[in-house]
C-alpha cells in the first residue's frame, strides 16, 4: 500500500462511516475499481484498518462528548442527582439493547458471510439495495412520525422496544454494501423518530460497535510484527479518517436539523448510481 492509497482509503472511511452509504461497501469496491492489488483481509492490512477505526471512534466520541460525559457523570459522579443517574442508566440500557442483535448475528454468521466480502459484484448489488431502502424509507416515514422534533434530550423518549428494533436493522450492515448508519437511521425513522433524533442515536450506538471491532482487531495484532512503514501509514490513516469523520458527522447532523427539507433520498440516489455503476465497470473491466 502506498501513502496515497492510505490517504484515499482513510478519507473514504471518514466520509462513509457517518454517512448512510456503507463504509465497508466502499472499502471493498474502491480497490477493485481502481485496480489496486490490496488484500484487505491480510494480517499486514489489519494495523491500518484498526487505526482507521480508532480515528473514526475518536471523532464520533468528540461529537457526542456531551452525551458521554452526561452518562459517565450520571453513573459515577458522587454529586450526581437521582434524575441524572436514571437518565444515564436508561441511555446505557438503550445502547446495550440496540447492540445485542448485531453481536449475536455477527457471531453466528461472520464466517458464512466472508465469501461475500470477496465478491465485488455482490457488494455492488447490496449497495444498490441500500439505496432502494433509503428511498423507500423516506416514502413511508411520514406515516409514522411520532416524537416531537429536536427535544433537549431526544433519546429519553426511546423505548427498549424501539432500541431493539433499531438494533435488528443494524444487523443488515453485516452484508457489505448495506450501510450501518443507513440501516439504523431507517430503523429509527420507521419507529417514528425524526431525522435528527434517528441520526444522533445511530451515531451514538455506532461507537460501542466500533470500539468492540477495534479491541478485537488489536487483540489479533498481538503477534504481528509492525514495520516502520506500516506504523506511519496507520497513524496517518487514523488522523485523516478522524478529521474527515469529525467534519462529516457534524455536517450530517446539521443537514438533518431541518427535518422537513432534508431527507435520505439524495444518499439513496447516490447508492443506486454507485452500485449500478460499479457493477457495470467491474463487468466490463473498465
């Protein structure tokens, strides 16, 4: 991997992690479309992948620092109030419940899904399906709008049932090309949330998943020898991915601030064009 390839992959990771367009799908398709001879499943690529996750995790934690500080203070501060403690405990329970389905499904089917990662045509197909899901959700969402928009503490209105169903939607992201953020935002919209609340909860619940993936990858690295080039490329990737994810996360939240004007349709159209276009390019070896 060259330094230019590392920067491109990091920028793509930083953009596609918060945006509902599938970071994994782009990571699989991009090297094939650009004819890069990269084995993204090789142990030598794992340090770079791990640091990309570290960069995006730090960026998301920065965006949601007020939420995490409220949770930590509510749970552990000796000066916490009963109200703050209950809010923090409830939000933690929502995040745990929302994470459970993906953990179970990932553990059961991870090995069965690995062949999909090596097939760019299938990834292009799932990216196209991701676009269709985003567009169809927007068509259906106004029938189920339930909560008042932009409350001061929006996730307090979520129920455990809401969190579990959104967690089930997250399982779709086990298929490369189906966006994790897109699936969970779709799930939130179908539960009657507005775009901003659905997006905030989607990005908040992404962080435990990314943290778990990072810990798993770091454990797999315990016996890997890291060259100076590998270390420098990984650090560069983390910085670039982190800065890009920070900018894109804030842009996405600002984009959805006006729930009546800004929707997922544009992202859906992009995924349709990217998926169909990628399939055509791969088929004709362009």
